[in-house]
């Protein structure tokens, strides 16, 4: 048996912790207030989908949105991690999509209910290959982009994040112990939009990584 490697963190079954409304321009486009504290939600590891498999539109949604995000892969666990040493806990990164059933999320929001059905369904977390930490020396200043059928929809920079990566690691670990193999999705910049069956999504982090996914409908 080969040793377990962080470069296949998605096989470890660890937590996926997502930050919402971390870019003012995206909070505004959905008419949400700019948060004064991070907005957090979770996806289960069953949400992962890798290139070569399709993103599935859940049967109960007719408005599935893409959200391109920088993912932070935890290499060293910890509780109540100070901001000053937070980056020592990072093993690397992954480009991620936070696929969101926006119609379901809107309904949950109006009823004051959790977003689980809108955010945590199977294939709601497409990811790239693992990107070792050294390949992104300044994760607080990299450009993220996403195209749907070759049309640019999202084009943002992690410098626009409201809460920085060290701040998020420290904030989250105050009340959720971080473990090796956990993934933190750091929020999406503006430009989210609906995808349809047969669409081709392509996303990238500068010239560091690109990934492509096809959209299909979940079968009855
Ligand atoms: O659904 C939302 O708008 C919140 C979110 O995930 C994000 O801002 O990345
Ligand atoms: Mg998101």
C-alpha cells in the first residue's frame, strides 16, 4: 500500500469549511450586507468532484450558479491558531468551485433556514489538482477567473478578500479544530451566474492551474 499523500487530500474525507461574502463586490451583487465577521458553512467530503467527472445540477434546482474560489489545504492541524503562525498550517491550495443552487439558497434565506441543500449536494465542490504552497508565495494576491463556454464570467483577485487567509484560519480554529486534509474555501468574487446542462466550465489561477468541468443534469 502506498502512503497517504496530502496531494490527494480529497480522498481523506476531511472537512470542507466555506467562507461566504468575503468579497464586497459579490456581497453587493446578491444584495447582501458586507459582513463584519466571516460567514461560514460546511460541505461534506461527498461534495468533491474531480476533472473527468461532471458537475450535476440537482433535480430540485433550476438555477445552479458557479462560484470560483481559492481553496486552502490544511497541512498541520490545530485549535485556536494565532494569525501570526497560521500560514505554517497551510500545505497548499486548490482551485475550487462552490456550486450553489441559488433558487434553493434564496428560499432558505427567506425562511431563515440553513443552506445545506443549496450548497452541500453531491458534486457541489469541483476541485483542481493540489497546488503545493511554494507555487503560490502570496495567496493574498492571485487572480482567479472562470469562463462558461469560453465566455469570461468571473475575474477577481484574492487581494479583494475582506478577511485574509491567516485571519480565517485563526477565526475558524477558535471553534472548529482544523485537521490535516481539511479544505477552506475562501469565498467568491463577483460575476456568479447560472449554468445549464452541457455547459463547459473552465477556471484558473493565473498561469498556475486550470481546470475544466462539464455540467450535466442529475438523473431521475
Ligand atoms: O452564496 C453566497 O453568496 C456566499 C458564498 O458562498 C460566497 O460569497 O462565496
Ligand atoms: Mg462561495
